C-alpha cells in the first residue's frame, strides 16, 4: 500500500474516532517518508484526539516546520497548544493561519472559534460574519453563540428563527440552538431538537457533544436516568485514558519537594508585589464565581485562566535564585506593560493548585483562594461536562474520584506547608451565606466591602470559561446536593474518593 492510500486510511480512521488506527497508518508512512508534513499532521491530530498532548504538539511542530505555509498545520498546532493552556502561542498559530488563508471559510471559522473560547466576542463575531459571507453555514452557529454568551438573547432568538435551513443541516448549530432555547426557558424544544439529530451519521466526537447537550437538557427536566445515560455514552465515545498511578505519583512528588523545610531553604523572588491572587481548586468547584465576585471591584483586574504559571513552573530551576527572579519578572511584566496598575490581579486557572509551591517561590506576597465543593457534586459536574482531551480523568467516575481525592490531599498539604496566606472558600457556604462569605473574600484580598459584589451576575464582563452562563445568574441552590438524584450510579466515584 502506498503512502497516499495509508494517509487516506488514517484520515478515515480519525473520522470514525479510531485514533490508534490513524496513528498506526501515519507512522507507517513516516517510516518511509519522515519529512512528509501531512503525515506528521495526521499523526498529530490523532495523538491530540487520544489525549497525548505533548506528543501531539511535537508532531504538529514538525508539520509546521516542514510546511510553514500550511494553514491547516498552523490551526491544528494552535488547537493542540490551546488544549495545553498555552494560549499566547496558540494565538500566534491561529493568527498565522488567518494570514495564510483569509478567504477560506473553514480557516476563518476555526480562528473565530478560538477567539470565542477566549471570550473575545467582538473579534469572534467579525470573523463569523466574514465566514458567513464566504458561504459557511456553520458560521451561523458561532454568530448565535456570541449573541447568547453576550446575553443578547432576543437577537440570538431572531437569528435562530431565520436559520431554519442551516439548523437542519448542522449538528453543531443544533447544540448551540439548544443551549439558547434552554436559556429562554424552552427546554422541551431543546430536547426535541437534539433528539432529532441523526447521531448514527456523526463522528464520535460530534456525537458525544450532542449527547452531552442532551444530557444537560434532560437534567434540567429532572430526568436523571436518561440524562446520566447520555453523559455515560458521551464519555464512552471519548475513549480517553487516565493513568491513576502516574497522577498519584505526581502529587507525591509535589508533596515531597515543597514542605515547610524546603520553603525555608529554597530561593524566593525579591519582589514584594502583593497584587496576584491565585484562585485554585478542582474544575467545576466555583472558581469562576469567586473571580466574578472580585471582578465587581474596579481596582481588580480579573485575568481569567492564564497559562503562564504552568509554563514557568515546568521550566523553573527552583534551586536557582536567578531563575526564580527571572520567572517572576516574566509573569509580572505582562501586567506592568498594560499601563494601569490595578490593586489586585486574579489568576483563576484551577490547575495552579499543582503549582502553588512554585507560586510561593515567585510571589512571596501573593494570596491564594482555594475553592472547595462537595466532591460528589463536583465529580458529577465534571462527568457531565464536555471537557477537552487534556482532562483525561473527566470521562470516568473512578478516575474523577482519584483526581478529586488527590486534590483534597494537595489542599491538606498546602494548609500546613504553604508560606502564603490561604483562604479556603466553600461553594456551599457561599450559596448559603453569600454576603458573609463575599465579605470575607474581599477582606482577605484587602478590598473594601461593596454590596455590588453580590450583583456579579449583572456585570457586562465576559466570563471566559464553560461556567459563563451560570455566573450570569444570581446565586442559586439547585446545584447543591445535585448528586443525590444520581446516587444509584455514583458508586465508582464514591469508592475512589474513599481510596478503595
């Protein structure tokens, strides 16, 4: 079989969700043609689909180096970098793809999607409009998503009314339309729309996305059994692998090298900058809500989920005073370059919980807010979410339990050993006693109380995470104890949380 036939096989395997077969085909080609850019591209896409993020980035860098004018290679590398949280590098490649193919609708569409995910709504809308003029029906879905995320539900509803033909032909548009219908209180219509999608003709990835959305709509209708089955099928289609022992070993290593005695001897940066506030915790624990409360204060710059600390931490020579100083300057410099000097800067990347040791070295005057939530509610919420492949634990209840158990172990360690002020903030307590908890949060951050903190849902600020719709609502109790409706299926989560 020649290289062209093998690559066609690899692409077909990707379309049916068989990443292993796509990798096998592309690697067979690369053994004979190691400088064939398209083979590296197919391999990189397959590795990304399988969740092997670092290998995917390496493969896709080869593709870009060998074919630097390939918009597809730049886009796919940008997607891989984005999956790993390296947003600045990801934008460089998305921007380059747009320069190379400004009149190609699919390229414009994918760059618009990246901008939408980053909360750059106006820039995304401009590109969706351009893609629509280039003939893309998918652009209507992005346009609709921008309006929905912006809270302009009436304009979104009007656009949906005018988009009947595109709606019938585009599963992705159906997912966006269903989300809008739910926000408009028309959940039954959302369910009907998603159920009418022909799942059997979709790729596994797209089928999973429809099932996640259908599960959410059924959950809203309190049809727990049907909702859970949708999420279960969606997660099964993802086919991700989680190495529990490797994850536990990673946490063991963090705990071993960042004890109180280690902080006493390790170099710490000389800056006394008390602006950074790191909001950490497990995904779906309420970190976006905490940042939105702080963002109601004009002296706070809410930076969202930055990718900077993990990059700095992975390369940090933690025994070197010069390296620590340089890394701290790099992080703080991005804010100093903006001109204005806010009193506080929030960085709410949840996974920074794994890098609090490095954070303590780089920013001796920083604050940490560690958000906690009932692990059964958190675990169910993770299981129901269409996370990216880098969240390799998120599709299996047992794996989620291990992940959350290790988060608890991290928090217990940081409580005792971290030489930074640390506020534990309970999501449940925030919902029960919002003013008391919000006051304590602002006080911890050295900010004066303002009743506007409880009006975060009315803010025009764009939340850039999957929780954007939730933080556009006042605090509500329906998510507390939500797991009870699903208790008969949560045994694997409970067992893993208990360590059994």
